[in-house]
């Protein structure tokens, strides 16, 4: 194995922050307070019927109301509009709608599955997953700070309570978005209902070791971390080799991948997105493996159905055979199949009945 060494470097980064919590936990207010502490022009993409405007007294910000259908393309367009307008931070409130809202990914899959793909939801996902991935990429590679909110609900599971009884145990809050969405952000904060405390479920900044209430100071310290230089160093040689191997296995065109993200090479991939990038590629590999397995199973089923059909035809042909020579083809055709012995028995019975055996 070749090991690469390169000069250590320090760069600055843009914020990729997710605030998750149940309805009424204070996600929108928390996002605004953080954006205020970070400074600059703030844009809010509001999917909650202008609810963000209730906090217009907290800070100056511009708002755009996003209406259904909440397709990934609409969120991508909103991010690009905020970038083009020169905003420092864009708040997407909330990206739950992109997943489970009216016209979101789940509804798009349902519609395609019932229509174009005739009940095959796997086929529908093959069209919708790339659209969702483009939305994720638009956030990750945005030139401005991105803060998102996500609704969450209590996740529960039934466990054995003994004596043949079951009981429900709470596992914690689960975001209403695609599984694994937390891997896409630098920091994910769960906001508790009632006391509005933020608890880090993922944090690459090291700033949220203890739960805390979100204030403007939260944004201030995030801005300081982002500009400290340590936030955006690039991957090392071993990570480069790991990423290259994964991309090759996934069938990703590395040159196109780098060109799309304005990278000179994979060595320019940032440390802070390395784990998330690898996790995303592994999901692609798993999905391809599942698709191949499903395709092989479908071919096997089709082969079995064809063989069964030919078997039924062969039985009829044996019954109507006019000479012993007519029995040679079915006997040869089914050699080595599960129907071989049955066909041979049928041929022998026909020969005995017609007196051909002698």
C-alpha cells in the first residue's frame, strides 16, 4: 500500500448545522438566534406558513415562503437563490417537508410506484434517491452557511417484558427525514421540548459537550470556530486511498466528481465531510448490491416461470407423440433440471402404452 504525506494546512469553512426537535421546541427561533450571532445577511426559506415572521422582532432577515409540492428541486432552487442574492446564511425551515411533506420524496415515490413502476417501489426509489442526493449536495457544497430545522418524534420499540407480555420503551427522538441524514452535517442539535435545551447528537466542532440553551452567543462561538482554520483541513493520504477505493467500487467517475465540486483532486476533499462522504458512498454500494440481488432474483423467477411453462407443454407433447422419436426432444431439453425424472417417467409410460419400448 502506498502512503501519502502532505503539508498540514488550516482553512476556513461554512456552517452545516441541523436543529431537530418536536413541534414547539423552538427550532426556528434557535436557528435565527444562531444566525444573528454569526452576523451578516440572513435568508429564511419558510415551509411553515410564514411562521418565521413571528420572530421578526428578534433580528432583521428576509423570508421566502415555499409552497407545496415540496420537491427536492424547490429546495435546491431556494439555496441557489440565497447564494446568488449574497446572503451570509440561509435557514431551511424545515427540510422535513422535502422528505415527508406534500409532494416530498415519500409522496413522489408513492406516485411513481403506483403509476410508472406498477407497484415496484424499488424502481421508484431509483429515480427519487438521486433527486434527494442532489438536494443534500446543494447543502453540503453551498458557498454560504446553511442551517436547517427538522421535526422529530419519539421513537419507540416493543420489548419482551416477561411472562409473554410486551412493553413499549422509548429510544429517543428520531428526525423525520431520511435515515442517516445526520451524517451530512457538521453538527446536529436536538432541542428538548419545554426547556429549549440543545443536546448534540453529532458534533465535529467540540463546542457542545454539555447541553445548553441556544442564544446569540451560540452563533458567535460557531462563527469563531469556522474561522479558526481547523474547520476545513483536507484529507490525508490514507483517507485519499480509502475514498478512491470506495468510489471505484461504487462506479463513481472520480474526475467528474471532482470537477462538479471544483476540486483539483480527491486530496482536496475536506476532513469535516470525509466520514459523511464515505458513508454516502457505502450506501450507494449497498443499494447497487441490493439492486443486483433483486435483478438476479427476478431473472431466476422468470426462468422458473418459463421452465414451468415449457414443462406443461412438454407433457402435452408427450401425450400426443406419434412415434418414439418424438420423445427424444423433451427428454433432452429437461436434462439436468428438476423436471428431468418426471419427463423421463412420462416418456417411458407413453412408450409402454404405445408398445414402442419393445
